[in-house]
C-alpha cells in the first residue's frame, strides 16, 4: 500500500502542476515555410513544471489518438510552441539557419564577351584565370560591389565548403537580379528567372523582359527552394560551387544587378558558416516542428498523454476562413474565440477576442439572368447590411443597404455587421444580368476590389508608372508583373445554373497579348481559400471533375482574328497520344461588366499530370524550355547523354529510348507540332520556347511531351504550307537538347519507319478535311451567338462577318497542308 501511494505521489506533479493545452490554430494557412502556406497550431504549458513533449501526442482522428508523437523537447512553464500542421512529419528540432554564400563575398567573375567553357559552372573547372572581386556585379542602383558596364552578361562563381551535407535539411537561393539569371550548383541548374531563353543561354542573350532588383529599394530578393532530393544529389562534403550567369535586358539598359545568397537549415549552429542576411528572418527555430496531418474545418484536434488520456481537444469551426485564427484568451486557460489578428508562436494579446462571426445576409434575388427590372432586398436580423457595387469587400464605411431596384447589369457585394461581439460576416456576392443571354455558354463572374485592377500603382490591368508606352508590348507595365490579387468568382454552366462560388488568386496571363485591351487571366484556386473548383468544365475531357487552376484566354495572338486556332488544334488532336490543353469557350463578367468571349484552358503543370494521368502532383519531374518547374531534370539529362552517346544503329537503341521516353507520345507530339507548323516552338523562329515535358517519379517513369500554344501554327502572319517543319525541328536556328534528340532518333531505322507510318495514319484521320471541319464547326456553333455581343464590347477587334472568314481560313489551310506534309515525310 505504501509502495502504491509512493508511485501516485511521484506522478502528482505531472498531473496537477504541469498541464498541456491547445492554445491557437488556423486551418487556412498563415505561416509560410519553404514557399508553402501551412496550417498551424500552438500548444502551451499552463503548469508550473516543465513538460517532456515526447510523452504526448497530437491527432485529428478520434480513432487514432496517437497519430503524431510530439518531439523530444522540453516545454517550460508558460512556453508557447508553434507546430505546423503540414503533413510533413518533422519531429526533430528544425535547427538553425545559416548562410554558405553571401552576395558581398569575393567571387570569381568573367564579363560576357564570349562563350565560357562548357564546364564553367562545374566544381572541376579551373577558374584561376578569372578575376576575383567583391559582389554584387553590375552598374547603377548603388547595389554593386564591383561595377561592370557594357556587357550583355556576367558569369560569377563562388566556391564554398560544407562540413556535413547530411546536416542540411533545407536550402534556399535568394536572387536579387536585374534583369535575368540562371543559377547552378556543382554544375546542375537549380533556378532561373522566367525571362531568359536557352539551355544554357548564350553569353550575348538578353532578357525577354526587364526585371528590377529589390534590395536597393528596401525589398526582399526572390526565393528559390531546393528540394531534399536536390540537396542529397547535389551537395557534397568539402568543396561546392555556386555559379550564376546574369543577363541584361538590352545594350541600352540603365542598370544591371547580380546579388545572390545561398542559405541552409542545419541541425545545429556551426561557426564555420556565415550569419544570415539581416533582411532574411525565416520563421523557424529550434522549437519548430511539423505534424503528419493537416487541419480541416469541422474536425477535432486532440492532445493526449502517453497513457491515452485526452489532455485537451478543440473542434475547428466550419466558418474559420483565411485571415482568422481560433484561440484562447487568456493564453492556455481562457475560452475559445476568434481572432482577426492571428499570432502564431506569440501570445494572444494583439487581437480582440470575438465570440463568433455574424451570419451572412439573405438576399431576395439569386444571381442570374432577368428579363425585367427587379426589386432586391436583404435580410440580416439584428445586423446591419453594408454593400458595394465595384467589387470591393464591404467595410464599416460602406453604405447601408435597404432596398434597391436592379435595372441594369450589376455586381453586388454584401456583408452583415453586428453590434454584438461578432466579426463581420463573409462577403456575399451577386451578379444580375438584364436583357442579355449567355448563348448556352458557361459564364464566370469575377468580383474583385476595384484597386486590384485599376489602381495606377498596384492594379494588374493598367500600364502603371513604369510602362514603356513608346514601344509595344509596353514592357514595364503593371500587367507584365507577376502579381496576383485575391478575388471571388461565381461560375454558371451553359444552362445558367449557378454551380460554384469560390475564392481565388487572379492574375494576368499570356505573352505579348498582355498589351491588348482584352487581356487573358489565370484563376488559381488555392486550398487556403476555398480549394479546387469542383466542376466538370471541359466537354472534351469530361473525366476532369475538379481543377486547381485554369487560364481564361482572350485569344492570344489571334485575339483580333479567329480567336480559336489554338483551341481548335487542341480538339482536333485530342484523340492522339498527346498531353494537350482542353478548350472550352465561355463568357466573362468583371465586376458586373460584360468582358467578352473567352476560352477556358487547362494549365500545363503538375496538377495536369494528376488530373489527366492519376499521378500524384507532388511526385513528378516537370521541365519547360528554360529549366525545372517541379522535381529535377537529372533523369532527362541522363536520357539525353545516354542516347546521344549511343550508336543509333545499335540493336538495343530503340528499346533504350522507349524505356526512357514514351515513344508513342513522342511521335504524336512531333507529328502534331510539325504538321501544324508551330513557329513559336523548338527554337525555329526565336529561342527555345513552348516546350514542356514531364515524367512520374517512379521506377521506369517515362518522359511525355506537352503540346500547347500553337498561335503561330499554320503560317500565322508569315510562311506557307510548303515550309518543312520536320527539317526545321531537326536543325533549328536555336538548337537544344530536344532538337538534337529528335534528330538523333530519326537516324534509327526502327524509329524512323514507325514515325513515318504514324505520320501517315494521323494525316489520314484527325487531319482529314472532313474531321477537321467537323471540329471547327463544333466550336463555331458554340460561339457564334455570343460573337455579336463580343464584337459590340470590343469594337477594335474583328467584326463578326470577318470572324467567319478567318475561322474558315484555318480549315482551308489544313486542306492545302496535307499534300505538302506527306511530301515532307518522304523527304526526311
């Protein structure tokens, strides 16, 4: 009896004086870690004794209370610990951030007067003949340690030592540049700006558009993250080298900057490394951990002891949205409430403790189409309803709503404001369209703050203060910036039924077509908002029932002519073994104003691989014309080297190629691109452009090419059916690994024979005039009703009568193309 009592007394301090509690959380992000906006929660020790966290668990599953064992960390009395609910399962101390390379270090450098040695970026390269000086490199802006002017580019190298590569769990490259760059680590490309072409870019290449450095204006450099796989593959103990090539935008450019920083997250502090730049304060320290689950609204989070006792639990409110957190006031012991100023890792003292969120107002009219004037009322018992009609989210300064007459197209946004201790309600958007038709087309209605579009400094649709208004396409304009703006959207199907209401990030999309009055958009549906748009949008791919992002194209380079060429080509080749962007015409309203006929298009990214091939979007290698978008290019480079070094007449050559490339896809891709005579591809008229390929990161995963952007197909603007694009793709003016590989494969007899046979099959099926015209007529029948109101909205574009002529010309060109395409196959 005494022994049992003694054991009980031993545990009494743990039970009564040391208490673990959940303190604050967000299920809609709020902490950005390695470029990801992560959910998070806090735990707090409300007792008087320290707690050893390895004796406790966190879980979001009542049937698995020991889902995530907390780390071996001692939580002192009153201490608040931030835990990311990322799903990554990091249960060890995250360590310390330090830098390996700083811009102001001494670097070896070579002005861009001629091409450097092919291995200039490798560790083995002897740079003893290069000059050495303090970085950065460039001129003007007063951000250069060494001034270099009058060169299109500069090449720089910095050798650094790593004592224990296994101690590095994360690495980040910070790039502060003007105007473009490519970065390499031990000879392998790890990052590049989107405005430079070439594999690698030639020394005399210029950036395609200008890009301003940030540090000299008090900003933060761009951040590029190395994946754990890249760290394992590239970083070695001992010497390593970071190599950068920076390119100006033109010989007349007013400035140039080249400032680069390489930092890593280490197990522990190492005095051999450098302190971080003062402007980089990563939100991570030795008390930073990550659970093996993510948070969702409506679920319950549990904190339990090693004995299975529930120490604390909380159910996440369904109405907890982005920008809000749910926590206790006072910390650890008070009741749960809502905060509009979240405080991850800090005390809950910076925000008022709201008891709830006001209910949304009820509107008398649903969004939709009406043939006569309507009376609109709003009901919100005990609350005041405020509204806007310009897309702005209503505030307490917005006018009160009583009753309005709807007598024209209008966009309304409403919120309820309470006199009690409640946060304002979520915004309720409505679109009312009078005396117009949707012509059986799907419709998107965007609601976004007026300043998001039209503010001279920050609006994404306007020229802005830095535009070059004397030269098309007006580089420097706001619409050339990679900006996104929070927005809301209503989606209606062709039957005018409201099918979805979502939050999203809105961006301007496209190349030179950004300079046109009717611009293209990108919709990015993010999990931190309302998540994917769960609707089937594309008639040619009905199996895709949700999308992460889409592009709404105004017509690209065909904006002022047929508007449909790229989409028509997509539908024509849809049954080939191709990865192509689905196409669907639609209408767009922007804050209640009709904005014209658009085309919904898939975005060719890692989510495309998931929706079209049921491959996990986090487990793909994805490359484009300029570098790595996801994963790594190591397998493709190895594929290129293996095939280029092999004898094409070797009996196993075809099998080796087919083990690395999906050759059925490869043939159909090059057949479609060359038959359709895409000038804006494969380095045929400009630098390498519009090339993407991907593979699943599985054993035996093969590369598949992705077809997109054929605005310059079928001799658009210049050229003829007689142009031999097989020959052009084999030996373009701007060669690349892709063109060299295509040329090599055509020297293999088996591949060449199958390619010619397949080319004939494709010509005799999808490119036959009857089939091609059928697909053209399908799109015309969808769009023709809406083209009249579109022409009224955008009078500077093509009249409807000319539109029919331009559309039919595509089909006529196809008929003329068939005999020359056959001749080109025979010639090659």
